[in-house]
C-alpha cells in the first residue's frame, strides 16, 4: 500500500450505518517511509458513532476511555501543518493499559491512578489490553476528524487475547452485572471444578459464598450459575499445549504467569533449564508456616519418567502435614544452579516479611548440595531416611517372594544403618548379608549395582547430619504418594515428556487439592474433604488406634500384633517393632509406605524397656555427646558448648511442653513478658502536644479536625 504524506490526499469516509467500526472503513498509510500510521478521515460529528461501533465488537466487547486529551483555541497557531489538531484525544480500551490480572503490571510511567468514569467495571477487569486509537479534530478543517489506529487487536503485550469470549483465562464481558466475587470464592470454585466435584455442588457452594456479600436474590443466583458454567467451560477447554513445541509453550506460560514464578532460566549453551513455580497462595503459606519452623525437600521426583525432574519444597502446616509451597523443575542440581533459585525464593519471602527465617531444612537425598542451604538460609540441615527406606522395601517385596526372607532382609538393612552409632563396621555386616542371602539373586544384584557404590555417601551423611523424625518422614511420604497419584494417571502418560503438561498439572489439580484441604480445615466446611485431609498421614491415623489394640511379644521383641479397627477379627503383624525399618503385612506397607500400624507400635515401644530408641533420637544423642566431648576442660570452647546445649535444651523443653499441653492458655501465661512500643500509623506526623491535650482544650481539637475535613483534595494536574 502506498504511503500518503498529506491529509488532503486522504478521502473522507461517511459510512451509511448508524454506528460503524474500524472494519467498515478503508485505512490509509499516512506519514513517511520511516514512520507511518493507519489513518482514516471521517466527519467530526460521526466520532461518537465510530466509538460506539468499536465498543460493540462481537469478539471483544468493551468500552473506551479517554486516556489523554489536549485542546487548542482557534487562531492560536499562525502557521500549522496539515495534520495539526484543534482537539486531540487518545482513546484506550477499558481493559487496559494496566494489567490487574494474573501476571499483570502497571505502566511504569504512571505514578497515580487515573480517575476516569469509563473504566472497566472492576479493577481486576483491566487485563493489559493494548488496543487504542487517536482522534484528531483537524485545526485547518474543524469539521473533520482524523482517526489514527495504533493497535486494532484486543491483545496484551504478549500477543494473547486478554478479554472477551475468546479469552481462555477471563470470565468474559459484562463484569458490571456479575455479583462481587472475591479471590477466595473464585479459588474455591476453581478448585472444586479442577477436582471433578459435580457442578450442582460447585454452584451451591459458590452461591453460599457470594450471598455473604450480595444477599439472597434470584438474579444474583442466575448470574452466579452463568459464572460457574462459564468458568467450568474455560477450565475444561484449557490445555497445557500453548504451542506444539514444548519449549515455546513453556515460554508462553511463563509470560502469562509471571506472578507465579520466582525464578526462570531458559536453556542455553551455558545455562541449564530452571523453572521455579510459587503461586501467591503458596508464598503466603511458606511465610506463615515456614517462619521459625522447618522446610523439607521432596527431591528428584520423576527422574526416569519426566523430561525434567521435579523438586518440591514443603512446609509443615498446623496439623504437621506436608504442604507444597514451591516447585522447581530442572535437571541440574549443581551448587551454582541450586544457589540461584534458593536465593530468589528467600528474597521473595523476605520481600513480604523482612524478618522471615527458617529453623531447619530437611533433605532426603545424600547427594544434595548442602552448602547453598547453609549459606543462604543460615540454618541447620537435617536428613530424612524415608526415601531410602521406601526404595529398599519396595524392591525387597518385588524381588523376593518369600515373606519371611523379606522381613529378615529389611531388618538386617536397618541394623546396618544403626551400626554407625554402635561402633561396628557397616560394610562387614553388609558382606555377611550378601553371603547369607546369596540365593536371592534378583535383589542382591540390584543392591550391588544401585546402592553399593554410593552407600558410603549415605552412611557419611547419616553420621554428620541429624536425622528427621518418623512423623516428618511420614508427612513427606504422604505428599510424595499424592503427587505420584496425580501425575502418573494412565490418561496422561503420553505427555510425561512435556514440561508444559507437568506445570499445568501442578498449578491446577495439585494446587487446587491442597488449597481446598486447607480451606476446608480452617473454615470448617466441606466435612468430607476435611476428614480426608486430617487422615492423610499415617501418623494421624496411628493416633486413632487405641493402645489396647496393640499386643507386644515381650519375650523376644520379634513382632507385635495390631487389631484392625474395621474388622475386630483381623490382626496385622508388625515385625522388628520399635524400629523405623519395621515391616507390616498390610497392603499399604507392602507398597513400601510407612503404615499406621508400624507407627502405632513404635509409639508404644518408645515407652517400654528392651526396645532400641529411634534413629532420630540416637542421632541427637550422638551429636550432643560429641558436642560435650569436643572442648578442653576450663576453656572458652567449653563455655560456648554449654551455652549452646542449654539453648537447645530450653527450646526442646518449650516444644515438648507446648505439644503435650491440652490448654494453650496455661503455656502462654508462663511465658515471660516482652514490652514493645506500639506505634499507630495515625500518629505519624502529628505533634506530640496534640496527643495529650487537657480536657478543656476539646474545642481546639475540633477546630483542627474541621480544618482538615475542609481541606480540598489536590488535583492530579499539580502532580504532573
């Protein structure tokens, strides 16, 4: 198309329709070869008809507001170009230019909020739309208006449709008519839909939520029904494949969901792929439950099945259940790469809570890099045996058919690990194990190939790091089992090698599941969800078993019996009681999991004589003894050791008292008082003399308040 350099060469168009849009006009290139715009010339009196027609776009219905405007008086210019304006107005789609949606941002140049009447119905409806045009009333020809369309598409900066029926992430137009829906209600509705709850139940809970704000109204209920149906349709047709190429698809997802990403590094010749995901809700939970508490890592999940292994960071919530607060997808676990995303995660938390700090970090892999954890989080590192226990038991059950041999091999392996605190050589015991069970060829070959080369590394880690408790290990394992059930669904096995599929499953189904669990527990709603959530760990299920249901073999301590709570005639046998490497004949234990029967038996054995203490207690005892032996007598090092030991003992004493007490108020009353200076934000900038006036000065105070109320608001023009 030829470029026109003069307005006089542009034809005037006056469509016959009452209202018309850009599709009804013929656009001309106006300017020069270096810079030109799409323009059209219409009568000035038809400008309103053009704007109405643009708002009635079928694919992206909207409204336009005046983003910027300028005027000149006639006769103010002695000389003017042919395109000089008498009036200038920049119209912008009311779903932009700021983006208050997911991953959105405000214009960096804007220091204040425009107070325009034609904005979209709600702030969150501003989706970063770039569609805008200019209307110039020509100075030389006031009866004509020059339309300059800068961007005709209703898309955001990433090129995605950001509002209207074609937007997969928005609810659609008509936001003004939809009743108020807060983030909590919307997240609740989305979680229920993602989890496959019937639409009738979803709608019932949704209406209950909005009635807290809008009251009971037939029209509100009808609009809520449309909302739920629309949201369900969007979720059902949403797909993880934003592009056929997986790498391009994940780039598009990252661009869309910047608020849910704390670190992203694309693949290059020098840098590996790293994607750190954390939603705003996960960030809140990490700050809430991680402060002065523990963070655990479920690392290297799906190393054989997935394109990139998954690492999950977990906190322990109010019920000591493992709650995922961050997902890291990467193949690199080198120290520099681990330090990058750990620092980014810590900076994000401290950006919200500057004093946020954790008390300890649990790892489950002996090959994990410990230095970045100590340098960045500045906390002790603990080691959990749940992964090695689960791996060994699953392989024993799979490769050894005789139940008695299964129990004996598993017991002997546990004894080898315990021998590191008894002074015996674990490799001598291991050699005896391979000789005694030489006929179990399948398992012995597996163990020699997979574990013998790295067993020294695992034993060394156990010697140097304190061991995590069985409750923590059970909570991490419960999350691992749930994650595996969500991801390794038969209907999705073909997509395991796509990162966008993994991200989609994590941020939709798994995230919704844990959000609804926490919401049900804290709001005391969704009783069936709450009951399943409470009973999701073996530790909690074990506490529901009465002590009378457990029978110990007091003579040789070889086994214990646990009566089933569902069928009183059924008894479960627990072999090697009192040990983390105990085994049970129930189906859950045969899958390699820590079952409730083992935990209950170990609880009973902890208070009986003749049973070995838990590995975590042996580890703590060994650390304290080494701390006591280390310094020379009458030295400063001895004083420091005593101080550290008493500090730990005080913390342990408070923790035991808090966990064993049935009345929290009694514990709080015994705590020492801490005096703090409370600063009200309303006092900032007020002279101290006005805060302590005598009773006779009340009239003067009223005059001050009256003057403040009568003070006029400053206009925006004064800030420009």
